[in-house]
C-alpha cells in the first residue's frame, strides 16, 4: 500500500472498499453479513476479502484520522475490559475524559503494573502538541510548541496495579507529583458504560484468532467510535454524511 494511492492494485473500487470497512467498524456485523449485503447489490465479494480489507485499512484510518482529533480535557477515567483472543481473555485498557471523549486505548495480554505503565505512557504520548480543551483560544496559540499536557486527575477502579504504575511513573519523572490518582469506583461509570460499544461490535465475530488481528481491528473500532462521538474537528456528532465524507477525504476518495 502506497501513501499516494493506498488502493493501488485492488480489484474493487476504493469507494466499495471503504464502504465495507466503515460498515464493519461501525455496526455489529460479521464478515459473512457484509458478504451477503454486498451480494444484494450484485457485488460478489468473499468474506475473507473483506477481512483482509479491514486488517489493511482499519489501522490506516486511525493513523490518518489522529491529526484531526480534538483535544481531550485533563480529567481522565481509566479502566480495562476483557477481549477474547484465540479463546484466551486479554485486556483492553481504555481512557476517556470527563465528557466521555475517548483519549487512548491499548490491548494487553496482561493486567499488571507494567501493562498499566505502558498504557499511561501511550496515553501521555497522544497529548503531545495537543492543548487541552480547558485552555482559551489565545492560550492554545501560545502553547503551539511541543509540550506534554498531563492529566490533572486520573480516576481508576480498585485494581492495585494502578497506584504502583503511577508511583513508578512519578519516580521516573514521566508524571508530575501533583497529578491526583482517585480510586473511587462510581467515578468510573462513564468509561465502564463506554465499553459497551466494544462488546457490541466484537460479539458477531465471536473473538479474534490472533493478537495482531485483534489489535488492528480494535484500532478501527475505537477510531470510528471517536468519529461517531464528534471528536473530529469540523464533523459534529450525528452528522453521518459529514463522517462519511471525512473518512473518504482521508484517502482522497470522492463520495
């Protein structure tokens, strides 16, 4: 896949490929469901072909969409949910802000302090050069230089791995001492409710067959949910035509 023409050498048109990928990542559909839906439109596309499209283009959609995301605020809610990979339960770490906007996610085979540290480091990385929403427009302009904006407070559940991870990150200078960690379960209701969309989408596929397959697909699920929630600049929540046009524009495809 080339940066200039990501659909080069594909048998089907870019519009059809993006349609199948977008529908799979947005709705609770199996690959065979999409095969039948395309057949009704006189398009003979095997479900394994659609699977390969999702594996190829879901991470690419996330990569191209990232620069267009709005900044989240400095109140983080962090939790993990279970994802079955090759009949083994693994852990999807997720963080949202106090308004329900998705901040970051990480699939991990383990649920311990090291996994929590990896997740926090990844989440902190996406805040680079991204002024938080609490700043005024004048302050956003002034903060255009590369700066890491850290959370003011991190809300987690009673998992003992989180305090250890935070202590280690503060000792390493990754997090400043003033960052507050709150272990109050009811404060995390927002992120726990936000897990539901992942469960709804993974159910038709009945789990993943490899860690890499799960990671790539989840990248697509998460970024499409961010778009749906209105986290993209210039594309409001509920603006379905705008969302379709935005995704097509990422690849230079006309709709």
